[in-house]
């Protein structure tokens, strides 16, 4: 019995995907080969393009309308006209861009001024000094009265100018009476003339000898101040303090914002000219800074000071007064430079207005937070950077280097000696080097942040103080320091022309005169790269052909040699 089966020698039909009837592998393979073929065809076609063909493609696609107008002009006449116009606009564009870059690299700045109100303002430091640096009662037992310096602090009683003026008047009297002088009539006439007309001491300058001596004579107060500073630099600070006026005697009363204050609120500061000085609200007194919440005298500082005029040394302090400096907390009190004097017998009110100045750093301006040299005042007193203290340090360094000594009125550098103000050679060197201080301007730039205190000073009578056993007209001075208003003025330097302004202006000029944009710059770059690529490919093909020819010649030469053998 034969069994029939439906077997067949043909393989079973493949399963067909109704969604994607083409097998994925076959599709991928064909697509890959097709893409590669298209890419290779495009690369070969791109390589075969000539420079002219590339230029024509660039002209047809670019947004550089000025160049397109030249190339697509209908005839040569239009092309020349468009070329002239484009060159003219290109020239003017270059001039405009030069002006823009010149403006940018000049680093201009503008000043912004603004008034700001504030709820409370930090009260400044107030430094006060008695005009007299040494008490008369301490002078005799002090080093200032030593034999080498004794003449420095004596008032010069006999003036050559005065003596010469009197002598000239006596001679005129003798000529009037034709006598030898000494008669009662002549003496009476001379005394009457001196009493009624006084003596014109300047008439003595008509004598050349007297004039020469007068102009070479140093100022008495200047000589005494130099002498005091020189001697004081060699004395220990605690000993020097004992010779000057003490804060307990100097301060009669003190009030701040209506509340009492005392000598404990003042910090001792030595000064090369005024001796003992005392700072209220100092930065280095381990106390928090003080603030004012309202304007006016009642919310400020009020001091009553006793100058003790009976202790004055006339050569050092010819006028009875109090030296005052209102300065930003943390700055060094240079009273001999920036301070002002208030007279005794009056009340002096000082109304303050604050201006905050903010400067730009280089290259727009020349401010800095530190000088280019070590600032002696910062190192020794811990104050913030200031141009004035840096300049003084720089000047001392120059004097030390050029003259071998330094002046006593500035902070003394280490390992240096004081110049002798009576030594003509040293004095001449000091004055000569004063004209060579330009380099200190570069070494000591302006500070970037600076608080400027504007003073408005007024005086009034002191009779209301009453009699406390002290002659108020000769010894007492009253000082009030307060804010005029709870506002401050900000003066800020700002960049007037920055890089974004330059880019915007240059882009505007390019678009205005040539119709260029950032896209056009990309097109130009792409065209340059294509030209470079075409030239390079042409050179490579030429080199390959030359190499192939050389190889063929070499092969033919070798075959010829083999046949010859």
C-alpha cells in the first residue's frame, strides 16, 4: 500500500511582511550603497569644479549685493559705474570704521551723578589737635630745650628789616635838622614820626644788602616746626605724648547725638606738627562705628575745648586755635595738609555733605586699590590706601636715595636719617628733588573708591558758654560737626563706549554702505575655503600625474635594461 504525501522539493515560501514587503536588510544595504554612490558622485563633481565655476555659484547665491551688482551688470559701462560706487562706499566705510576703533581705544568714560537718600549714615572720624605741640610747663625739662636746639624755639626779637627801617628813618631825621643826631628836638621829631606814621619796614628792601639777607632768612614758624619734627622723630611715643596737651585737660565737654561722651571715646594720634592729636570715632579703637539717623546739630558731635593758651610757645604756635580734620573713618588724619583751624572765643559749626566718588580701573582711568610701592602709613597705622599718603612715602624714598636723608614732616622710613634744615647743601638737595617727583604720580594712582566730605563752616559768638573759671575769649572753643542732610551724592565713572557698542556700530556701517551682515561674512569664508580647496586639489592632481609619469618612465627604463641584458 503506497501512502501519498504532499511533500515537494521546493522550499517553503518566505513570510512576507505586509507592512514592509521589502526585507529590512536588503533595504538598508541598497540605501547605503545608493547614498555612498551619491556622496562619491557629489564629491567628485565638487572636485571637478573650476575656480570660475565656483565664483559663478558664489555670485548667484551670496547676499553681498554690492558685488552682485558689479558682476551682473548688463554691460561694461554699468559695471564700471557700480565698481566706482562700491570703491567709494568701501573707502568711506574704512574711514568710519577707523573713527569707531579710534574712539573705542581712547577708552572714553562718562560721569554719572546721583543723589541718594538714606535712613542712617556712618559718622566720620573727627580729629582735633591743640595748635601748640609742647606745653610751656614741660618745655624746660624736655629734649627740645637741649643746648643744640635751644635757639630754634625762641622768638626772634631783632629783625634786620626792622632795624634797617629805623636806621633809615633816623638818617632822614638827621638830614632834616642837619645835625649829628642826639638832640632833643631831633629825638622828639623821630618819636612823633614813628608814632603817627609807624615804620614802613618794606622801605628797608631798597638797600641791596638788607634785601639779600631778608630773602635768605627762613620763616621762624617753619624753622621751629622742622626742629620740633626732627627732635620728635627720635623720641619714644609715650614720652613725646607727655610733653603735649592731654585729652583730659583739652576736652571740656563732649556730646554725640544728645548723649554724653568722654576722653575714653578719643584715640591718641601723634602728629609731626601739632603734637598730641585725638580722634573721635577712630577705626582702631576696638569700638563699633557710629551712625547718624537725623541731620542737624542735635544729632551730631558737639565739643568744648580748652587750648590752655598760657602753655603756648609762640615760636611753634603764634596763633591760639584748634586744628580740626573731619575725615572718612579708616583714613589717616593729615591735619597739616587737609585740616582747618577754629579760633578761640567762638563756636564753629561744620555742616557736612558726603560725596562718594567711584573711579574706573585702567585702561579707562588710572585708579587702584593699592600703590605700586609700600605705603608707610598703611603699614604702621593700618589705614586704607590713599593717594596722599602714598605720595608722601614715594617722596621720602626719593629724598633718601638722592639726598641721603628724609624730611621730618613725613613718616620716616627705616634706616634713614633726618635732614638738617640748617644745612644749606641738604636743603638745596631737598628743593632740587621736589621738581623730580613726577614719577610719584605713576607710583601712586588715585583710589577707586573715595568719600569726599564737603564742609560748610560758620562761626558765632561764644558768650553763651558762661564763666567756668576759664577765660572763654582766650582759651575756649566750641565745635559742632553734623550732617546737613541725610543724603549723599554719588559720582561714578562709567564706560562710555564698550565692545558691544563698537560691534553694533561697525555692523551698522557694513550694512549701510555695502549691505553686509554676519551671514555674508560666513558666505565669504565658505567661498575662500572652497577656492583654497580647489587650488589645492588641482595642485595635488598635477603632482599625482607627474608622479605617475615619472613611475611609468622609470618602469620603461627598467624594461629596456632587462631586454638589453
